[in-house]
C-alpha cells in the first residue's frame, strides 16, 4: 500500500511540474462542466482551456457570453470546489 501511495505522490508531483497539467485539468473541468453549469450552457460552450490559473471559455452565443461574465465569481468557486483546490483564479470569456 505504501508503494501505491508513493507512486501516486510521485505522479502528482510530476503533473504539478509538467506542461501537461493544464491540459489534464481542462479535460477534468470539461468532464464536469455540464454538472457545474447545466446542460444548456455546456451544449453551447465551444472550448474550455486553462492557462496559468485562468480559465478561457469560448462560445459563439452572445447572450451566453453575457451570462458567463455575470457569473464569473460563482463559476470560479464551483470549479475550485469540485477540483478540491484553487485551480482557477480568473476567467476570460471569448
């Protein structure tokens, strides 16, 4: 069991230092995006990307952009809660 835990710790340390970290976290957020924001918003979200603790959300729907801008703080809180750590500090809507 100790080896398994050590392997998990080593993997976490590797990911924390790796350039893959943002991509993995983006994929994790995409997998729970519909649960966090609802199916309608998830359906009209074209792309989610993380760069340096900034979440970039892309959508072509004007009213949705306005709604996301209005909810930025709540989105940050929800994502960080689901991820179990402060992954996101700000959001950019495109």
